[in-house]
């Protein structure tokens, strides 16, 4: 499993990044809300990575903070929440705020997040 990547930010878009690590470009899915925290293209970056292996793909999900990655792992362990929904949830709420909303069963706040309904 790939746990982290340190390399040059070669490209960034609302859905993904390309990180050049020793001449190999890794596509990394990243939250659109985190783009403003990234350096400019051409600068070095360290991302904490969660590798998601499926039958037809190996996807990398990147996070600037360990807490974001830990919350992503917890979210994807919930039935009905896949990696893309988890990224959308993290785009809508910081990990500490999300933990507080879950702990207090703040259904109204949680259902405002993209991909989260009352059943989830």
C-alpha cells in the first residue's frame, strides 16, 4: 500500500492532482475544498495517501493532514459510504466538526453534506 507521497505538484484540478515522484506521475484524488491549501504547481508537497484497491482500479486518495486521512478511513468503513462520498463529506466539513456532529447525532448538520441522507 502507498501510505504517503512526497514529490512535485505537477498538476491540480478540482477533482485530482498529479504528483511527480522521481519522474513518475501519480494521480491522486483530492477534495476540491482543499485546493486553496496547496502550494503552486512546481513546488514540493507531502500527501498522506489512502490506497483503494478495486477489481478494476487502484485509486489514491490524498490528504494534507493525518486527521483527514483517519476520518476518511473511518467514513469508508460505514456501509453505504464509498471513497467518493467520503471525499465529498470531508469537502463539506472538517474532521473535528464532523466528529462532533456524529457524536451529538446532529442529523440536520450531517444530512446537509453531499451524499449523506438520514439512512446513512
